[in-house]
């Protein structure tokens, strides 16, 4: 959940490190710090708050050419300068930045304290520089190897030694690290975003590997010291450096990118004439697909919601039993893993620890699991080996938007393939493929004229509580709308199946409580409208998302937002858009930090 970066080269390190931190700030943003090798000593500065606070504090820092830096999401110890990284040994000769959790920190702390170490922070990380000092006998790489051998838990670390100005050492287990190989400079970072402005030649470090970096390159070894000899790979030109491009926030930019990102999720995959689709990354023939007896979609947060939509479509169109699971629950309850089931691990970042844990649980029990992932080369994508990339492009705002619609789209493409191996006819397959291929155009059409979002936002911004309701395919959309509003506007809100509302949540309604009902045309529309009447009878202020042309509904609510009409199974790709925009506009009215909401981080690499 933190971002780490290390630089060694011929240019001043500080500007490079600060630029890298800014690009990775979405990974964690409660404090930041930097350590430079200002020979013969280490120069360390930290600050609580955003990277910009640190930037103004270090602007006159030394012009050193080697350094490490960190942006933190607190796990152990409060948000204080002392707890910010880098952490150092007692003599400030070794500095460490760390992403992950040292699970055996208590026993290590006790051991080190008995040896006379005085701790200056409440963090788990601080044991690492003290352990490296303990093992250091002149060889920095061996000291890091010996240290990580004592750690339990997860780590991505970068280590700077005052006594070794020409070397940095990094290591990983469970927290991502990528090494960028430039011309006379080498960068290690948690995320390629911090690297690609300088080089696209990279080495992805694997778990339990240590890398020694110099300005001329990198040398990867295992924990037994044996060389790995991994060849660098090139990051695809399609992978862009995320820039605001004139938008005030990444979230708004990403909402508006959805017609293109959905297009990328279907491009080259749909076969309109055959009424079918092909997902090469699955490496499954129709015969293999025919043998799948059930599907289980696993994810967290928004990715879980995407799985809920997909599960409904799979049962609806392919008539294959499907369900969705919250990864953090699934992995810890000794789940049953039927050998004829296909599990999908859905994750934007590909780094979510609970989803990774679920993947490992499926694998340990001999199950069949594939990834539905956005970030190419991420940990979950590699762990699964096979799967589907959703290609939504870098998603920087902490609140996920375009990843959701891309995940749903990719899983609907899979649904079509699966359904064609069962009882979906050629004509029906063509209808499904046409409905999917029309979505990018419909999304563009809606975003060009999104309707009375502002009016809805002004009411919701004053509310103490908001209820989101939907039936069938619109139920996960209601969950997603409530999650977005909570995340970025901090307004208590909950999503409910509209039919379940009268079994409890209706008690929350009082005169003027905003209720957002998602009711596009389809099998559940009329029943959803009955629910609208029920909440109106209790004085709720109603905001209705409905299909364009459904004139009967246009005047039925206090605010009516029309989305282009689609087939029911693709409706979430349209109905979620106004809910994303409402959350954005409410957060803007309330002057929230939209791209970096409080307490959150983009990639959740802790349990
Ligand atoms: C979405 O807005 C959230 N930030 C969060 O729920 C997120 O979807 C969840 O943490 C899962 O992340 P992943 O897709 O990267 O695995």
C-alpha cells in the first residue's frame, strides 16, 4: 500500500525521487520521506501529509546521485514523522524503505532490544535496518539476504548504505518491485508509473529475490545467493504514463475514458458473425469450456461488484451456476474447491493481498483459477499464469471507475464464449455480441449529455444518509454507487436489493432522505418501480436512473436520469455511469480530496 522508489545514476537523485513519489502517491499518502547519500553520510528528511509537503521541505536538498524515497499508508504506528520512512540503523549508516508487513516484528524487536537497540518508531519496518546492521560484515547484498531470511510477512524494500555509494540493494516478497534499466541510471519502484518516463526496459522482481543495482544495471539473485540471470523486458508502448490531460481530477478523466477502455476490453475478442468471442489468454477450447460445471468470481470492493454482475450474466446466458465471493472471507473459511469449477480472481491492481490469498487457497486445493486483471505483469496475474487482461489503462484515482466497467465487459465476453458452448444459438450469440459491441458508443453518448447530475449532487451533498437500490443486474450497481459515495464524499450510504429494502433499511428513511433507484428497462423494472412508490410514500427524495425513452418514468421521481437503452445484461455498464458522476460531483461540492480520499490507498497489500 506504500510506494517505494530508489535511484542510482549520474543525475541528481532528489528530483527523480520526488517525481516518482508524485506518480505513486495514490499507493499511500499519509506521510513521505527521502534518504540521499550525501557522502560520507546519509541525509534523511520526512514529513507527515502529502508528497508536496515533503517537496517544499527538501527543495534545497543535496545534489546526491543515489537515494531512496517512500510514500506511506500507515499500518503499524500512527501518522507521525518518526513513523515515516526511510528508517535507519542507530548510526544512520543504513536506510530502508519498505512496503509490506513484518509479521514477526514483536519477536525481532525483543531480540534486537536485548542486544541494545533502541527503537525510535512504532513501525514494523524499523527492525529491518537494525537487522541489516547486525548482519553487515562489509557485503551489503549478503546483509540484506541474511536479514530478509529472518522476516515473516511481506516486503518490498530498498536499502541505501552510506559505505557503498555505488550500490543499492532491493528485495521482494509479496510486494511488487520493478527495476527500470536506463542509460547510466537504474531505478527501482513499486510501480512502473514511477519509471516509464525514463525507461521502458524493466525487470520484474519475483518473490524471494534480491537485486543489486548500480548505475550500469541490475543483478538479480535468489536468497541462497545463486544468480537468476533474468532478461529485461520492454513495457508495451500502449501502457501510458498517467497524466491529467486538462481534467481537474484523475477520477473524472477515468470516468470519461470509459468508452475507449470498454472498447479495448472487447477489441479483437468479439466475433460478430459467429455470435461468439475469443479470449486467447484463457487457453481454453470450446471442449474445455464445456467441462466447466460452475464459475466462482472472487474479488474485493469494486472488483467484487464486477463479479456479482458477471455471475448473474453467466447464469442468465450460459445457464452455468455462478457465484461471487469476497476474497477476504473466502480465503479464510476453508472453502470447498470443486475440481470442475473455474475460479476468476478479479483485481484492477493485481496486487490485492486478500485476492492473492484466495488464489493461493484455490491452487493449494488443486483448483483451477484465472486472473481478470488490469495491471499487466502484476502479482496475481503472474500467480494465475492464465486469464484475461482488461486493458483499462492505468487507473490512478483511488475510487475505481473504468476498471469496473472493463472487468464487467471482459467477463461478459467470457460469458458469451461459455454460453455458446451450451445452449445459446447462433442468432442469440449474434444478438449478445452486437449488444456488447454497441456499448462503447452508448457510453460516449451518455457521457456527452449526462443529465441532471448536478441537481442530484446538490441534494445528496446535504444528506446525512443515502440509500441506493436496484434489482437484478442493478443490485451490484446500487452497491457500487454507495461504495463510491462513501469512499470519496464520506457520506453514510448503503446499497440494497430494492426488494429487500422493506425488510429493514426502509426504517432509515425520513422526509427528504435521498434514495437512488436504478431501474433500467428489463425484467425487473416494474417491481423496482413499486419500490420507488414505497420509498416515496415515506417522503424520500428520489433520484431515478432509467432507460432513455421510458417516458412513463421520466416524471416519476424528483430527479430522473436517463441512460441509453441496452440489453439488460449490459445495463450495468450504462447505469453505473451516473452514480460515478454523482459521487464525483458530491465530493467536489464538499471539497473532498477526490483522487486521494482519506484512509484509503489504491492497492491494498495488507490483510
Ligand atoms: C474501489 O473504488 C476501491 N478503491 C476498492 O474497493 C478496490 O476495488 C478494492 O480494493 C480491490 O482492488 P483491486 O481491484 O485492485 O483488487
